[in-house]
């Protein structure tokens, strides 16, 4: 099979694997944080669940939803990366990922992005950046809601 | 639209020379995308323009541009003549009785919004019903929801069968005395279904129900005669018939247009204005407020000239051959299911592939130079009806070739290999 380089860059083995066997694909009962994400342009829908402990550490994270391979693999890999990280660390990871997906930085610029580099190919496809970042935006929204709640 | 006999089907398909000649009129078809020749199969979204249309638009800008219906100077007269000449071309092209029935709009959406606001608001009251087919584009749904909300009218959906054809038995049953307007497309943009517009119009006329037909997907594929069809309103867009964007047509039966109030106010749509009294201009101008899309209207006229210069009967049967060939090719690809298989549909295939999201298909196809549409096609109720989130749509035009269908099939095989799809 001779695919163009662009498609090969985008649909790497790791993305195809997570698309087919998504990790942490389940709902969490009584999550401390939850948000629904959707991309009305393409109809992708994604629910992100989190359990965050009193030290602001993500002790459990999961997702459920429908979407393209890029958005599903991104959500799956995200859940494997943010577990056991503090909310601060999660935010920094999201920022780095976002900058990489939009071509602002290269994956090699930041060692944290090593396991996310498979998504660097989306920077050449503006229409697909949102697919890669949907899960992260949803996670961010979930965490922000909690922050608002906790300040009350 | 005759079907092709089986012995032709089994032969290796070679694109007729007449088609290759027509392709030379469309410069964009020579584009190279990702180092591959462009295979443009997104004609349902927008068709390409032939050089003849571009040349007409350029000549207008270089020699005749001015505002219409305003000046006494020569350029204004020339621009007006070209602009009104195009209206007559549209009238003749769709078989309307008078140019009074031909209203220029910015497109199909604007045309339907005009009917909804002007005719709908005046003719709907609480408890009245608007029938809308389950296969409508959002352009023939949303304006009616907005008017229903304003007037208290109720939206009732005409169901469709599993093959994507309209359920005419259900339609007939729905036609009670509360129904005031029926909204249906001539051809479904998501399914390719051709609806029995004449039959619908006859049933509605008997009961004094207005028919609003979205003709956007029909006008570029086969001849349309609004008088023969017997419809009250028929809307379409220039860019779906090899003309420019920004221009569309609302055909309305003169008697109905006459009875309607203008939708938008401004210059050119009035006879006289004082702060005490305003009188509307005559048809069709009372619906054309402001400076119109002059170059685009003239471009639409050129597209009509171009289509008239072709053997449309031949093109129609050729497009059917393309569709049959595409059906045959798609059926050989693992995991493919075609959505919309109604008899007599136009040359458009919406399909899903087991376990592969349409956006991934679209991106990989684009990498192979093949342009298709992926998503909900502005027809979410259709997707819900078939229980799918989205489809991939390959929509053909008369300039597509059998070799391009081969390229589509080859690219789809790459998708199914990459995603390890089985039947």
C-alpha cells in the first residue's frame, strides 16, 4: 500500500492502535470532574470523566464518545498520560500539546511531548487540528468547572 | 434516465471523447493535489465553472460594469441589458411563463428564506401545518422552524423509506386541511434521491397547499421545467450549475409573488418613497432590494448558455453510467454500505465504511488527490434517520470520468487496508 507521506504521518501505528483499542474507554461513576465535548462541524462527541484527589492529583480519568480516529486516539492517549499527574502538570501538558498541534513548537522542543508526537502531523491539516484537540479541550473544561466550584 | 444494459457494464469503461473534450473547458480540472491529479467528486457542494463563464464575467468587468436600473449613461444601460438578459435566459431555461416570476437572490438559502418570511408569515396561523420531508437540507428546514416559532404553525415531517425514497403513502395521509405549505427537495443532497415533484405538486394544488421546492441539487443534473412540474416556488443556486457563487434564483408563480409583501426593503424595490407612504416596485423587483450581484447574474446566464450548448440528454445518460460504474466499484470494497439507493437517483453516492469515520476517509482521499465531502451534509435529520453520525459523499458531474471513479476506488482500498476493514 503506497499512501502519501502526509497520510502516513497522520495515521501512524500508535494512532490506529488507540483508535481500535481505546484505553480507559468507560464512564466513571461519581467523577469529581466531568464535561461533554463536541465538534458541531463534524458531529464528534466526547465525554471526559476525572477523579481528582485533595492534593489536586488525577487519580482516575476516562472517556466515552464517538469520533474519527484522530479524536478517539487523542482521547485515549490523553487518558494514559494525565493519570497520576497534578492539575498543574496536566495544564502544562495541554498547552504543549496545543502548541505542537498548531505548529507553534516541534515535538522535540519539549521532552513531555514525546508520547504525543504522533499527533504533530495534524499541523499540516487545519481542518483536523480540532479533532486532535477536542479531548484536551473537554478535559480542560471539566477541570475549569471544578475550579469554579471549589472557589465557592 | 435509462439504465445501462448489462453487456455495457461488463466492458472496460473508457471515457467518451465528448466528455474529454468538455473537460478542456474546465481549467481547474488540471490541478494537481498532493502530487496527484485532482479528482473532483464534490460537485454536490459546488460545481466547477467552465472558461466560457469566467470569460463572460471578466468581459463584464472589463467593459460593461456599472450599477443596473439607475444611470442614464451607456455603461449602466449595457450592464442593465446584460443583467436583464440573464433573467430571460433563466426564465427560458426553467420554463417559467414570465421574467416576473424570476427573482434574483444570493442563493437557494436566501430564496427559501424569502418565501418563508414573505409568504409564510402572511399565510400561516397557529395550528397550521408545514410539511417538511425527512431528507431536506437545513436550508429548507431552519427557515421554516423560525417562521413556525413566529406564527405558531407546526412542523410535520414526511417520512422516507429505507432506500431513501419519499414515503408517498404517508405523505398523502398527512395532507389534511391544516397543511398550508409543503417543503421538499427535488433531489436530496445527502442521498441523491429524485422526488416525484409533479405528483406532489398536483396533490397540493388540489388542496390549495403551497409547494416550496429546493432544486439546488437537481438543476445541474437534468432539465427542469417549473410549469410542467406545477410547483409554486422553486429555488436553486448558480454555483451548483457551473455558474458563480453569490447568485441564486427564486421562481415563484406570478399570482403568489404578486400577493406577497417584500422581505427586504431598500433601493430599487420601490416605486415611490415618502415618509408617509411607500409603494412597492413591480415584479420581480419588489423582492430585489439594493444593488444586486450583477456580475454573478450575468455569469449565471453564461452558465445557462454553456449548458444549452451541450447535449444534455447524452450527459444525463453518461452520468447514469458513471453512477452504475461507481456502484459496481464501491461494492467491491470491503465494509462499504451505500446510504440512499432509491431508483432513478442522480450520480451521487453517500456511503459509510465499517469502523472508519468519514473524516478519516476524507483526509486519506485528499492525500490521494480525491476531493469528496464528509460529514452530515447539512442534513442532520437524514443522518439520524439512518442511524449514522456522518457519511462520505462522492458526487459526480458530467465532466467526471470512469478513470476518476477508479482513482476513488483505489484510494478507498487504501483506507480499508490502513484501517484493516473486513466485510
